């Protein structure tokens, strides 16, 4: 808190700092998810490859999967594939939640840009170009610029 702000208020710098902090927190969380998912994929990948050596792996819960023998590695491989897919889907959902503040900021900036373009196109710039500048007005008034 700055020396000028009242108790209970945040200084402008504090707000900017918290925005940067929350952005880096979200980026850290996304990086952690990517690292976690990478380690899960690294763990499951070789196991799935071993199971695929016996043939194609059916989707978990299908009739083809149910007809596999209990000792068939493809039956367990289907569980590994489902776990890998679940991890990916869960991560995508989390990234969406973590990325919402960034999307909101992008939408806000887009709205501001569109509003500024609307204002600039509404003004007749040919009339504005014919008006004297501030410096010209000052010279006409006898003020040295």
C-alpha cells in the first residue's frame, strides 16, 4: 500500500501487481498441468505399446473388450488408453477455466478497439484538417510558442 492511499484501499501499483501475480499463477498452473500430463503420457505410453503388441486394443466397455480373456493384456491396455484420454479431457477443461481471465481481457480490449474505431470513423477528418492547430492559434494571439 502506498503512503497516500487510505486504509482499506489498494494503490494502483498494488492492483497492477495483483493482476500480474494472478496471470503468472495461471501460467504456472497451466505449466504444471502440461508437466503432469507429460509424465502421465510418458508412464502410460510404453504400457499401451506393450498391450498393442498383442493386437488392436478395443475401447473400454465395448462388447469386444468384454469378450477378451481376463489375462489378455489388451483388456488392461483399454484401461490405460481410457486413463490417458481422461487425463487429456480433464486438462483441457482445466485450461479453459484457467484461461477465462485472459479471454475476458482479450474481449475487453477488442471492445475498446472497436469503440475507438467507431469514434474515429464518425468524425469528419477533412474538416478537422482545415482547422488551425494549437500552435497557429497561439501565434495569432501573440503568444510565442
